[in-house]
C-alpha cells in the first residue's frame, strides 16, 4: 500500500498533492472558490489549507448519495468554509462562474484537476520511484487507485513514464462514465506534459508510457453509492490497520479492485482517503 493518507497533518490524502501547487501564492485575506459533491474531500482539504494560509473558502456543491463518511466530511466542510448548495453539477459550475465574474477570487476546479495540480501527482509517482530505488518495496507491476476527476491517475501515468517505471495504472471508476474515460486521462497527461516542457524550456523527449486500465465493475451506478465488495474491503483494511477507515465513495472501491487483482505480480493499492480527522470526532 502507498499510504498517501499519511502524507501530512492535519489532513492528508491525494488532494493535498495538488493543493501544494494550486494554493501557491494565496495570501491572508484572499478568497478561494471550489466545487464538489456534498461529501467532497477535495473541498474539505481546500478549505482547511486555504484557512491555514489565512484565506477564506467558498464551496459550491452538488448532491450525492450519502453515507456515514460523506456526512462527516459534509460537517467538516460546513465548519471550514462558506457553503452554497446547487441542484446539480451544471448549476454549481454556473454559480461558480458568476462568482468568478463578480469578484477577484482564486478558482480551483473539482478535484484540483488542472495541469498545475497534476504536477503534485507526478511528484508522488517520482516519490514512489525513489522508494523502489531505495529498496523499500519491489517495483509494482500495477498500481490501483480510485478514478474520479482523473488528476491522480494522469499524474501517476506521466510520473511513471518520467521515472522509467513500467507500472500499469488501474483507475477504478467512482464517477459517472462521462468523466471516467481513457480519453480524458490521455488529454490530462498531454496537457501536463506540455506545462512541464513550457516551464522547463525544453522538450522532455520520447517517453514510454505505462498502460492505463479503467475498471468499471465497482462503480455501483451512482457517485457515492456503497457496494458490497467495497464494504468488505474497508472492513478488512480497518482490522489490519488499527481502525483506519476507507471511504465508500473512493478508496473502498479501489481497495476491493486491488484485492481482486492480486496475483504473482506485485500489486500496490494507493490509499487516497485520510480518516484521522473523523477517528478523533
């Protein structure tokens, strides 16, 4: 397992990787705006780390299937940010566009999925490559992670290519099919590579990209909907890791897929959800 949930305090997880870049330049008194589902860990992380910089966050949210973890995230978001609820995704983005037109504001899209934010996930792939080189784990044949807005998966694909790791990336669908598409991942990889080349001032050169697989069997038909395989995987994880929890929306589904793919080749499950805030409540 790659315990990205333990990457930092007070709240880790994959979203913090992108926010390291996206919140650069934010100063006390600034306004930050983002969008997400009612139980969005991206929205929570954005609000928490913007507040640590002295900024204020507004979150515009759309409905999702609720469960205990999502309700806990919702409560934390309401404590940390100004919240506006929209009827659906398009309405949330329309309201965000209106606020952006009316006010000077730092805009961060859902999941922090922009080429700049994806650099954080490229960095995490290079971090893993360094851990392999140091002998802390064998080179994984595959990495399994949840596939939401696609930033983490795209960053790992590009980062493994830059590091020369021939590691498959398996994205487990947790969002509607319109978002969970291979073509979207390819475009995000391409845009991030162009950013690296533009900022670096030189072409990266030919890369051998690892294979990317999209696993749809654990979606459950709606964002946030629990599935039995995910529930079983979350229970197994909690028993093995001293009460640490997986969220049913993302990481439990990816854990189930990782367990199902275990064979003679090393399989790495990328833990994206940090439950430490909620274990203390």
